[in-house]
C-alpha cells in the first residue's frame, strides 16, 4: 500500500533510455501539476505503433512551447498535463497518406508535441521549404492558425480597423501583429515591460504612443484618450480579472472582443451586461485541439503558407532555444514572463535521457452501437486514455454474445491483461409488473456478459492481472422498482467471490450514484433524487481512484478477507432518517461504538415510539390518528426529500409522489407498522389524513 501511494505521488522510478529509440515513444509530462520540477519524460509506447489511414509518423526535431503549456502545468487552467506542446517540426518516418513520403520535412500541429515522435493526421501536417529550419517551422504550426482563426474567422478584421493586441510580444501576439499589418489594420498593443515595448517598435514599426502597459488598468484610459474616446474595433484579449473588464470598455460600437485565454472562462468570471447591446464577445477555441475541426486546421495551415510565400508574414523571431536537458528551465523562462517571443525545446540530443518507464496497455472498448463509439464524450475519453500511453481498440459487439467476446480477445496485438466489466442496462418496473423479458433485459449484460468474459479468458489461458466488476450499492442496499438491476449487481458481488475461490483475481465495486458522468448524469429527470441521508454522490475523479484501488485490491490487497468487494458512495455516518435504519446489517454505520453495534438504532424515531405507545394505550382515536399523520408525514418527507413538512389535508401525489416512492413507503409501513397497504391506495389517497385513516383501519383488523 505504501509503495503504491508513493508511486502515485512521486511517479515510477526513472531509468535511462535512448531518446531516439525507434521502438519507443516518449513524451514530456508534468507528474504533479503545480510543480515544474516534476516535468519528465514518460515512455508511452513500448513498440512502434501502427498507423491509421491518412496518418504519418514524424520524428520531431523541434517543438514549440506555448503559454498554455505553462498554464496547464502550473494548474492555472485545467488541461491534460500529459499532452504538452501543440506544434513542432521534423521528418516523416512512416506514412499512410498519399500526400506525404518518408523523409519529407514537415511541420505539424497536435497536442503532445513535446515528444520524440508522434502519429498525426496528415491534414494537420504541412511541408516546409528547404530554406526554413526546423526551429523556424515550429513557430508556425499553432500561433498563426490560431491568430488567423481569431482575427478573421471570429473577429472579421478588415483594412483600416483598429485592433488592440494584448501581450503582443509573445508568439501569438507577434502573429496577430503580422497579420493585421498585412491587411492594413491599425495595431495597438500592450506589453509587460519597457524592453518589450522597444522590441515592438524596432521590429514592427509600432509607434510607442500606441503601446501600453498590460500590468495596469491605466491602459484603458490611455487608449481612450489616443482614439478620442472611440475605442477599437477588435480586441485580441489574454488579460484577466479587472484588466479584462478594462479591455471590455475599450471596444467601440459594433466591435468584437476575441477571448484568447481560458482562465476567466474556467473560473466563471463575469462581464458587465450593458455593452453587449452594442458589441459582441467571442470565445476562441483553437481549431487544432479537437478532431471535429480538422478541416479548419488544415485550411488555416494552408493559408499560413500562402501568406508566407507572399512575404506577408515570416517565422517568429528571435527565438530562445533550450536543449532537451533543460526542459524545466524552458518552462520557467516562459512562466516568469522573460520571453519576448516563443521559447523552443528542440529534442536534438541523441544521448540517453532519464525517462520514466510506464506500463504499456492496450485497451479494448466494447460498444453495442457505433453511436456510442462516435460520441463527442467518447472521443474525448479516447484521446485522454491514449495520452496515458494506451492503445485503444474499438470493438463493436455485444458482451452477451460469446462469439463477440472471443473476437475481441483474438483481435488483441498483445495478450489481454485485465478486464473492467462495466456493462449495464436499466428497465425499472414494479416487481408485480416485471415480466421475464424485463428481468433478462437488465440482468443479461451483467450475468451472461460476465460469464462470457470469464470463460473466454480461461479458454485463452490468460492469467488476468485484474477482473474488476462495476456493480452498484443497490446490490447491497436494494433499490425500489429495480429488482432486475439489483439482482444482476448481487450476482457480480457473488461472482467476485467465486473467481477468487478458483484462485483467480476479481473485485466487485459497489458504485454509489455518479452525477457528473455516465447514465445518471444523462437521465437525471427520469431518476429519483439521491437519498442524501444514505448515499453520497461520486465524481469522475473519485471514480478513477476507485478503479485504481479496485485493481490494487487484486494485486496487493490491503485485507485479503475483504478483497472481493469494494463498497462506495455510502454517507458515513448514516443519518437517523436513512431508510437503512431498520436494517441490522448497517447498524454500525449510524455512529455506533464498537462495543454497542445496536446503538445507532436507539431513539431513531420518536414519532414511531409515540405512535406505538398511544396505540397500545387507552388513548382516543383522534390522538392516535394525529400521531400516525405526524409519523407517516415525516417518513414521506424523507422519501420525497421535502424541505418543509407535508400538509395533512393535501394529497401525497401533489408532492411528486410516484410509483417508486410509493413502493418505498409501502415497504416501510409493512416493516414498521405491520400494515399491508397497496401502492394504488397510496397513490390515490386524497390527503395524508385519508392515507393514514386507511393504514389505521388495517391495523385494527
């Protein structure tokens, strides 16, 4: 356990590898976001990867560093710290594209450019002329397409318009200046110090009076004075906080602000609404960071080189070059704002480098429909998993069909090392209305599917490192109206025990409710609210940890006696209003001491004790009924998650009572009051009093 935690915190032990090893792929990753000392190379592929159609492999000679890489590595904005670098240049070593041949010099744009080699869609690649160095080429792939997209696609900049460019001495700022000057737009700029101000004047002829400080909101008043309070037509903004609002006030009527940064967006900051009536705001998402905009990126790369051929633009200069061995120094140089232009880290060094060797995995994803495989969310997950050094195989099939499972196992380039069984299907119905086909619809993918995965692994003589089953807390605590789903999860819990008794690895995860991703997040309106007195929701980040510890329980169990089952999502300690209060299995979770496991149930319901005392005494019927109304009303409030007490004269259905909640109330009445009311009697009750009269009448029989 200590070794696992230490490796998780500090990373695996580094080892020396040749950076130009033709059979391995290495990437710079930030192992601990916020600490630039943790920047190191990780091995992400241990063998030469096969290319998809229209892809090429590029051995990188120079890679560009952008401020976004710094922002991600320091935790300033969210992002994938394992896919650093967005542009680079090098030589093609493999090609499945009719447009490119082996040995061709090219630049490319793609997340993960700080690597020794990358596989890239040919549409995101462009040849570089003979006179251009790799270092120069690596200044073109991201900043110029981004500047073109921002200024012309979003901002519609035209000749004669005024454009304010913030942080203008950076790579993106310089690209914006060149493009604006190429069409005759008036350029205004902000920079961080006097040295950068001189650089813009000497390099691009911008008058000093048009260059302002990006360190103070005073630039807004100075710009207004210079433009006779008219402002500018377009702003390429990268400032944040008060400076963002200051920029917002610099736009003239009909103008546009292009937001190049992400910090204020991610932090959900705000802008005054009044200016929106006369101007617009556009958020810029780089066209090369999502596969849905490959055509945009290809168009913009082509446009960049057309402008380059005309002499309208030129590669970013001067450059600050850092060798491979000084990666952290390069990041710090940009972080401290010392650069006037883009610093670069060209991996020319062929010597052995200290690299962390990660385990290599091939991941097989089963899906029953192509829609699942092609969804935006799925594509995002696939990109993130591939960034971890995994090779993804998408297999269309059904885990219920054994032949499909066999086909998936046989299609693997390497032996399957582990299984995560996450298949699920839901068809909620009351038990009385449940048909055999309904039961098998929800149960088959978990029961038959798990048997198929288990059997095929055995028949293939695979000693799996892990066999994790995504079960549910419903298999432990039950769930109204989901008998089929509950039974299937109970099977998974038992199957993990069965596999371990065979000497095989297995662990069943009783997952609590997940509300940010997955089935529940997509069907919130069709599902009952989470009972906060019993369960607590699970986020995606916590889910990843749960999977890690499920695998750990199989490879190095903390406690072998409990290694088959991992229960999550229980609100510990359970509240006294929890529906599990009467279940003896959960008594210890109500804050009871080890010496008195029953203490959690003592004094659980004063209303119940009062009612039982009155009903067994000589109290009048009015007093007994009033106590029953108080008792049932409190229980209904718990079931329906009401913030206010129920009105006795109002029908329960008016509070959102539906069949599943009625099932829960019926079960409670049976257990606590020993009265048998039907679901229809609960749903059709004209008032809470009428319902309690029905219950009291049955108790008297």
